[in-house]
């Protein structure tokens, strides 16, 4: 089809059929089914723009690596070289990131970082207690791949680890707009590997200039990713790519990491973010009060800062205050403030993690972390392992396959058998039931002390 024909009057499904037929001349049917058929075509006519929707967020990067060049050439050949493309990439949470590409002069693609413009260094609240992690993240981006590589951020929930990772992405993008940035949580990374395939996913990560991986503690659910990260780490390090990781809990204390991977991570700089103190919490509330015009008095701000210890709870407070002023009354009195405070459960226990369970069970039975995950069949170790599995089921809500991955890749039927055995013993044996509840309580206590 020549470029001067009014292709924009054709339905999107016909345009897709035209491009598909052209691609069939150069690409196999298998490749077309994998990379082309899942695409969604939408036409916008003023000016003529073809919007290409990806089926999910993790389709973008392997598509760019494996299929983009031939796809855009086929569009230019069939629909005209003046056609503009816009790639629409869905993000976790339902939002969409769009990228505009002109086929006359294609620009280099930067994969979406899944970040937000609000996550910047300028918006990160600091004082003496958390300035070092903040300064370290800024310095890593000032000299990427040369200083503090890798950078590992650790800390409890709501301490700002994710904010700093995404701030690094924003700052890097501002300095190097044409270079490739990738940000994943470990769960997202697992999905990426399953969707794209190991070779394609590995190549994509190695090709990035800045690789950011969040929630590193979730590696214990996907043991194969430790091997993958080791390969990627070695390749990235040789080509001076910047790596940064965030983990709940200090890495040297995480018994699930393979020694070789832990050693690589220790090559760089490890910094720990502490729970925000009263000064930071008040600073956060004061900033939100001004920005959102909440009308909080100094006394109100201090009261909220003393009552809520976690930034995530404070975010919930701000959201509720905004809703109150918008929907109920523009004036916020003491009575309304106390009602809002009372409706928010600030005493909710800190979430128990697999690390807490392994630590408590191993300590109680006098065994090691590796004993719980390993293959030793001593009766005392098997029982301890089954107790730990049952705790993971009751306190974390994990599926049997997920628990199996935590315990050295055990089959889900083995996990199910062990958990049901503990549950049965709890019903008929008072000592087992008491032990289980005691260990559960200790796990929650440990989570409170070391979130």
C-alpha cells in the first residue's frame, strides 16, 4: 500500500491485517504469533497516529529487543513513512505509560521505569539520621558504574527505600535521557522471566545502563533468580553498568542469599535506612499540610506525628484528611481529627516476613537456616521444618508452591503434607498447639522489633 493512500480511514483491524501480511514475508509465523498478534491497534486521525498497545507491562522490553525494527519497517512500508507510532505500555496498578515514535527518525527507546515524578531526590525528606543513604544514592548517580556500585539500600517497611530507588531513576534519566533504565520488584522480575523467556530477559537486563531491583527479600520465593542475578551482575559490572537494590532487612542477616551473590553485593556500598523519627514525621506532615492546604495547626501536626510512626500510615492520614475537607467540612476541628485518628489502626502489627519465621524456628529448635531449607531428614529437623511451613501458611498466606520455593524447592504436595500434619497435631496435642502459638507470637514480636 502506498504512502499517499488514505489509510487512516481504514478500521484498525484492517490496518493490522495489512501489516501482518507484510511481516509474514520476513518473519516466521511463530514469531508473528508471539510478538505481533498480542498487539492492540488503535487509530487516531488528527494527526494520523497509530497507537500500539502492549498486552502487559513486561511485553515492552523483549518486544523492543526482538521485534521493533522489523515491525516499524513493516508499518512504514505499508502505511507510509510519515506514520507516527505511539506505544502504550500498561503499568502495575492500571496506569499506562505512552511513548511517541516517529518512523522518519526513530528515537532510541527507554523502557518505562514504573516510577513517578513525585519520587525525586528533592522530595525525599532528610535529617542527620537518614542523610547518609540519601547522599549515597545521589553520589551513585553522579558517577554511575564507578562509585558505590552496587548500592544496596536496606531498612524496614516505609523507610524510603523505594523512594530512593525511583529518585535514582529520575535523576539518571535527566542526565542520560537516551540510556536504558530498568526498575523491577523481584516479583515483577519473576513475571518478566516467565513472559519473555530466560535468554531474552537476561539479555535485556544486561543491556540496561541502570538496573534497579526492589524487594530483594522476595528472592527466597524464586531461588533461580539468584543464579540469574549473579550472571547479570558479572556482565553489568564488566561494562560499568550501575546497579542498585533495596531489601527489607540487612543483607548479611538474610540467610537465604547464596554466598556468591551476597559476596558480589558486598562489593559495593550497603546503607541502612532507619525508621523515620519524630522530626521527619513532623516535617512530612508540615509539607503535606502546606501543599494540600489542610489547615492543620502546629499542635495537630505534632499530635499526628507522635501517634503514627510510619510514613505509610501518615500517607493514609493525609488522604483521609483531604477526603474529610472535600466531602464533609472545610473546617477541621479537634473532634474530627480524633475521629480520624481513631479510625486508623496505627497499632496494627508489623507484617511478619519469612526471615522472622526462619529465625524464630531455627533458634527455638537449635538448628540452622540451611537445616530448614535443606534435605536432612532427622526427625527433629523435619518437625521444625513442618512447623515453619505451617507458620508461613498461617502468617504469610503463601500458597503451597510458594512455600515449597522458600524451603529449597520442595514439591507442593510435600509442603501440603507437612502443614496438614502440624494442623492435625494442634487439634489432638496440647503441647504442639501451645508451641505453635508461642512461636507465632515470637514471630510477631520479632517483626515489631526488626520490621
